[in-house]
C-alpha cells in the first residue's frame, strides 16, 4: 500500500485518497485567451515519466484536502507532499508543511 | 427564502426517528467473558450537529465568535477535538469543524446568528449522521478491525479525532477517553455499520444499550 | 482418560520431544484411526504410526512420503476436514494434531496403494516438459481431452459448500516488526523491545524457538529451549512487545506494509462459538527485521523422491522435537557437515545409521570425529546415486564420485535402509526481502542467494540473511534489532548474547546433480526432473523465468522452496554461466498458501460492500417494496401488492400500475439518493456560473433552475436543479450516481484552480430525506399536507421553492418535475423522513396516492424525454442531447473552450431522438446498434445506438426508446434497424421526437 502524507492528517494509506490527475498541468488562467493548442495540452497531453512525477490526490475519505504528491512512478515511493499550490521540487526533500499542519503517524 | 410557515402553531413537533430505530436489541451478545462484555455499544441520539467553516480572514472572526457563543474555541490542530460534549467541537478539515451536542436547542440557528455575519458558512448536519459510542476494554480491537489508523493507546489519545474509512465506509472517530470512542457515519450507512461493528465485537462479547 | 495403555505407535521413542504424552489424540487418515499426542503435527503422528506413504505425485502419480518438517513440504499434501470446512492441499507438516482430525490423501484413485494413474509413470518418457503443449495444442478435440488431462494431473479438490467459520481482518502499526521467532528473531525482538519501541514478533509455528526446537543444542550450558522460554517470558514482560504465534508474515508490500495471517482456531477441530478461524493482519511497520530462517535443499539423484527419503533437518526434527523415528535403518547423504550431526541425532534415537555419505572429498570438523567415535561409518567423496523400493525406500546405491561431482569413479555398493536423510545445504528464505523490492545476490560460500541491498525499511538477520551458525544468528539478530530501534530514534540497551556449544563447521561443496542415469527430481511437487531442465535449455528456455513457465519448476503450493536453487543451478551448469548471472525468479506474495476465507474476511454476502438506506427504507420494506441496488443505495424498484410475486408478469403489472396511477392521479417516489450540496459564500453565484453551462447570476431567491455541467473536454458531466435558498446560499442536486464525483469536482476547482473564490461546499445528501410527489392531484395532496403555505400555481409556480412545515417539521418544497407531471419535491431533515412520508401518504389516501419505484420513475422520464444516465454516458455533448441552447455565450464555464471543437460540431454526430418499434410491440434493448437496414453485410456503418428503453410505456401502450442517431431530429419519420447481434435481435424502429408525452409542458405548468 502506498502511504501518502496529508499536509493536515499525516501519513495515511492510499485507500483514503482519490487520484485526481497530473499536477504539472496548469488550467489556462484566462480561458478565452488560451489557444486551442493550449487547451488540448491541458486536457489531453500527459507525460508518462519513469521516476518522480507530481500528481494531485484528494484526501477524500479524510479531510477532503487536495494534496500535491511527488511520487516515483517506478518504485511507488512518495518523495514529498504539500498543498496544491506548493512547489515540491524547490529543494523539498520532506513533506511540505502548512502552518497548522502536523505530520506523523499518530492520527 | 420566503418561509410562510413560521406560525406553525397547534402542531406538536414530531420526535426524531433514528436511523437505527428498531435495530438495537438491548442486552449482552456474543462471547461471554467473566469480565463482562468487551465493548458496550450505545447510540447517541438525538444529536445536534452543525458544521462551521470559514476562509482566509473570516477564520479568526469565526473562532472568536464561536468562543463567544459556545464558550469553547474550535481547536487549531488538525484531527483534534475539544469540549465535554456540551458541546464537543471536532476538527474535520482545514478551517472546518463539526459542533456536536445532545439536542436541546436549535444549534443551527444559534450558530447562524452568531457566525454568518462574520462570513462563516453554517450547515446543519444533525440528521445526516448517526453516532455510536463504543466503550470498553476491547474497543481498540474493534477499531483495528475496521480502520487502518494507529489505534494504540500511545498513539491515539483522548482529544484526538480522525476521519477515515471504517468497515469500508467513511467515518469520523473521536477519542473521548482511553477506552471510549464516538463514531459518526453517514445516516444511510448506520444499519450496515452497526452490523459490521457487532460482527467484529462478537468474539469479545458486546452489550447493546 | 486412558493414558497407561500402550498405544500402538511403533515409531515413537519412549521419551523426549515436545509432545504431551498425557494427552493422546486420535485422528483419521484415509479412513483409518490412529493415535498421536498433543504437540504432534499430522506428519509426525503419521510417521509415529509408521505411515510413510501419504500421497501421489502431481504428474507421474509416483508414491510420495513426508519430505520435510515445515512449510517447504512439497509432497505430503492432504485434504483436511470434511463438509464446509474441507480444505485441499494442506501440508501435513504444518497441521497441528487435534482430536478428531480427519485427513485424506490426494491425487490417487481408487486408493493410495493401488493408484491406476501410476501408469503415467511408465509413460513418463513421453510426459516431458511441454508435453501437453506439444501434443494437444492446435489439435482438434482439445476440449475433449482437457477434462481427462486435468483429472489425471492434479491436486486436491475443493468443496462447493460454504465455509461455516468466520474470518477477520485487523490493522495494526508498530515500530519494529520482527518476522520469525527463531534465535535471530528472538534476539532482535529483545534488543528492539528493550529500547521501548513498539515491537511485534511473528512466529509461524505454535511456539518460539525456530530450529532450536529441533536441535540438541545448549545455550549458556543449558538446553537451548530453556533460554528460549526465558526469552519468551522476558518479551512477555515488556508491555510494548507483542508476540504472535501461529502467524505467518506472508507478504511485504509498498509503504512497509506487511500482510500476515494468524491461524487462531486451525489447531482446533472447530472454532469455539464466536471465535474467529483465521485473521488477516495488515501491519504498518517503521522497520522490519526479516528473520525468516532458511530452507534445506535436497540433493538431486536418481529416485530421490521415494517415501523414506527426507531432508536431514526434518529427520532431526522428527527425532528431537517429536520423539519419532522416521525410519529404523538410515543412511545420511550430504554435501556439508549437517550429515554428521544428523547421524549422531539418529543414532542417539536408536536408529541404526548404516553410513554417512559425504560427497566432499574430505570430511570436515569435529562433528565427523564425533560420528566416527560413535561408531558410524563415514564415507567421503561418494554419493547416493540411486534408491530402490516399491512404495517406500528399502535400499540405496552408493558410489565414489569425482571431485567435480560429475562422474562415478568406482564400483557401486548397496546398503539396506528405510530412511535416507539428505542435505544439499541451506537456502535463506529471501522471499519477503524480494517482495519488498530487494534483489537477492548469490553467495558462493553457502551456494545460495542471500538478501541484496534493501529497497524498503528492512534488513534480514540470521539464517535468512545467510548467517548459518547459531552464535552468529543470535549476535546478528540482536544487532539488527537494535539497529532498527536506533534508526527510529530509540536507544536500545545492549543485551546479553548466550554462548553456544555448536561446533565449528567446514564449508559445503555444491553438488547440484549427482551423476547417474534415471529420473532425478528437482521439483517434487511439480514432478520436474533434472532432464526437464536440460530439455528446457536445449529448446531455448534458458531464462529462469522461461524455465519456470515451461517446466512448472517452482510453481504449486510450495513455490519452489526446495527446488528453485537446484533448478537454477542446473540451468547455470547447462548454460555454462555463473549462478549469479542466471539469477533467480522473482518472489511474489504470498510466501505460503493463504486461504481465500482470510482474504475475504467479513466482506461476504450482504457485507461485500456496505449498503445505504434512506430514512423511509423500513416503510418501503413494510409496504411491499422490491429493492434494487443503485450504487450502495437500496432503492424500491417496485411495490408488490398482495398475491404478487417476483415473476416477470407481476413485475410488469406493478410497473404499469405505478405509472398509470401516478399519471392519472398522484404517486410518490423516494428520491433521497439524489446528491445534495449546500453552497455558501459571496462568490457562490460566480462559482455556479463557471460550473454550469447556463447563467446563474439572475436567479432570484426562492427559485430553482435546471443546470448542465460539462467536463473540461466539453463532454456532459452531470445535470440537476440548483435552488437559491438565501442571498449567498444555494442548494444543488446531482444525479444519484454522480453525487460523489460532482462534490469532488467542485472541491477541486475551489482548492486547486480557483482558490480566490470564497465559496464553501458541503454534501448534505444524508441530511435531507427527499420525496417527489407527482401527478395531476399532487397539488391537492401537498395542500393538505403543508401547514400555512399557499401552493396555488400563482403562489408556487413551476421552479418555485418554498420553506414550510409538514407534520410540524421544517420542510423545503421545490416545484420541479422529472416525470413530466405537475410535481413537487419535498425535503425534510432525515430523522423526520418517514413521519413526513407517512403524513403525505395519509392525507393523499383520499386522492388515491400510491408509492412508486425506480422502474416507474424511469419509464416516466423516458416518456417525457428527459436525459439520464444512459444519455450522460461520457461521450455526449450538450448539443448531442438537444441541450446546446442552454449554454451561455456571455461567460466562461468549464468545458466551454473544448465544446466547440470541430469534431463536436460535425453535423454527422449522432443526436438525441426518440424511437418506437414499427410493429408496435418489439422491445429494442439498451445498447442496440442503429443501422440503415438489417440485410447489410459487415462492415455495417453504425448510425447510433439506443441509450434508454421502456419495454412498455403504459401511457402510450407500446415500447419506446431514447437514443442517438446521425442526423437526429432531421430524420424524424424515417425508420432504421436496432440490432443486438449477441441475442440475434433485429427490430425496425421509427425515429420520433424524444418527448413522447406532453410536448408543450401543459401538465408541468398546470
């Protein structure tokens, strides 16, 4: 079982989460101005990297927060987690923390 | 929304019917142990349950207003709960809490009046969830059977609460004391949940009451 | 109790062993009654009674006996228990004896002694690897042969009865998990446990000790089991340590999650009342110490499968732990020092040891000297090259062999014996390490694979790490246990390591194949011989993974525990490569066979998945409802009346009645399952505007609006009505099926894409019981039910929303309609659902109100041409469904920019229509393909399909369907064919308007 560190709830089994999608895709900020190619890229084009990949998961059976997850697709290892807007690649080795977040197994 | 029925005089309000009405056979069931039943299962009903939620700068305002109206400040730390039950406030998500108490007043209206001016959202969920209290020496074994969190006495202590799946359905679990837990599930799942809990408790013996 | 009688256990030693001689136990094997003692396994009890032949082999039906004393047993598989508790392929070596045990041998007919299928053995030259593929594949009549082939080659048979016992699951967490309760595991648990870490120690057998239970060893100058009992007591005294016996850690998964099965009641005839038979554990561990021990390998020589041939470690186990003589006259054959200890133990147990045959040119060490001192003949540089005997061993052939082990170098001599104890060295049980992603590496020192670098938080210790000496096992166990605790932040104190009296041993010399002609079994369970491996090599199956699949080497219940190393080494010899390069197959969970009952746990029958009930569930049940599952919800499908059964005609009658009486009068349906979402916050209207294709900024308080949502790709996602119930508060409904997905969709946009919007959403599906009151008389019923609310058409117009009271309860009334009739939805807090439902039924009685179910509801919506699940199938656009005109061009909404792609604007796209059978009676099935005519030959261009069907519209008097067809409404009046090739159905249907009923909405607005 993959275990994911929810920024609020700590380490939980992946069965509490729902996979949402590729976190590297940004919804066009100004929908009317985005080109057809940009929409096509946002909706359809997905890399299938071997190794670390940023994903969005929802802690759907827990606090319902959306979580950004840096996961190694080869080993299933979760390398870092944070809130959707966090940058996990900026030197993050451990889970990102929010002000009131606490990590750990306890809860 | 126009409410044309504020004057509903002359009609006695009906009592609330629990999702588990008729399902609880009081008495001792399952294995007999010289120490008595391993767990006692009681339904908590009727409860008032109101969710409060705020965003950004509204949060501080809401916490203050909650403290003023309830005499209790919602806990900041995720997955914690406070209060003796009159009311009990449980963290259920970022900037979101559930206020619970035995039904004695219109808690929804009390909180709407107090919190909505500050921008908070107040939603009555009192009928949407059923609650069981499990207590006794085997209570943590039953939690271990149903849910994957760490239920060790050292790990899950009074004042902690968590949302997870228990017996494959979403549950909010609140540790009241070392051997007492309040569990909330969606009303529609109440019967299924009770059946799973009693099956799991049979080997320790359980008392329904 | 009679315990002074001498039981007829001719092979039982007079004293010793871990058995309880005061507790004799009677049991049955193949219908005959025997006696053993509490503490026996079925295998030891059979041997005590001189039962040596216990099964027939998988393919050649060769007689087979007990080969091991542990989980690696390839031969002694039996059918255990009877009736619903019957269990095939159970290892006799793992069954703890209990009173009344009933076991039967397998794979023989008519009986074990006279098995007609042993003719297969005479034909064995043709039954080589790949025989069935080569002979039967592609040949006509495979289906005919298959039955007989499968019957001839096989294992035990299962039962069709349901298991009366209950199985269970548990989750737990610990800091340090130690798997294996032998010396290394005990030392690890002690070292970690004394640091204060939460430690779990799993032991597969009924007690701690591992090999110490089976060996005559001293620790600190006392019998080793005394130290084990002391250590067990010390662990017991630590309240952070949990020791679980009869528990096998069988799988190591991602996230340091270990699965284990606890056999709570397997050692009893039946579980006590309310007790569980087996429990599956999911253990989340900080670190894992794998102390899973090692498995002794057989030697591969001609006739090495005969009953009486046994692993040397097993022979020691039987004499030392069970006080059983596995034979009366023994030969011991090995390529390592184990042979001398075995010979001494057998000799001490009164077994006549004819010779020790050591394949190494020189014997080694103190053990050999001890054996010689005891008068045992020790032969070095020789091998057992064949065995003899019909149903059991009676003699062996011995010959000198060359130093490289490849040739016989001298004359053969024969020795009589009924026991041949063999040892080819020990293979560490690297399975769990391998499950955890580790790649075992070859250690030439012990001629076996040992754990490689760890990929998860685990480390092996003891024999499982390739550390075979007792003192080293204890030291390494303590070291790895302490390391695990330290890595988790604990400070383990040093623990005392007991001193061992084990003599130093010399190195083994690998001997993968003993020279000589004839069948040498590599994998006894699957009847794979060394020549099968050689054949696989000749035919090009040289990878170990191909070898496994071609020859079945390493398959079956034992998964190659005794065979993989030998088979892979033989392949390496054939290839001329190193064993390291040839490698080993990947181990996958489970390590040992696990019962399906344990995997299923309690998730069976009605608890396969939780069920969800509305507040009115019991009323429905009391009033004849037949329930149907809608996701997890239980919904009334129809209501039966007195005398009606569930035959189709009665069902059809009930459905028609419910439609007709609702359309002609008034009916009520439970719609509590619809998703309901409370939306609050100053940006709520803006949020709805972005979610739905239509506009929301002008909706006044007290009004509802129908809305349609798209996905980002422009395909329709969901529909429903949303009402404005306050200045900044809305109440959304979704379809039952999409309640969860829509909620998550909204949360995603608020949290991920538009965090600037101040909107709070929460599911209130369960808070409100909902009922739809429909039919021309619904207003009269509503008027009688509500308190102080004007429900006239003027005061409560179509799409109006009001708050009121019914039966004194706060209620919301929505004038919306799914059926096409004048209709209202009433929502009340769920605990009042049944009371309000009953009140409405009571006041409606004089208007002839009836309850209706999901069938009538579905028919009425098809008659009205409303889209639902069949049309919202993840492929349709708003335009396809005739709803394109709803979309607002004045705003941005999810899916807008992808909805106007060229392909979606193609006029040839199938569009929403109604369909009626030309003959007025044929029922076109959902999923039927629409084509131009029924005589075309493939490939036939597809014009569309049928998405929903009412097999009979009671209102129209004939079947009706909805579907999508190229050209859509421009083809009204044309006929096409609805084809359903799987059922050979072809029905001519006419394209019509999808609104079959009340096209102008007069009833709705009445």
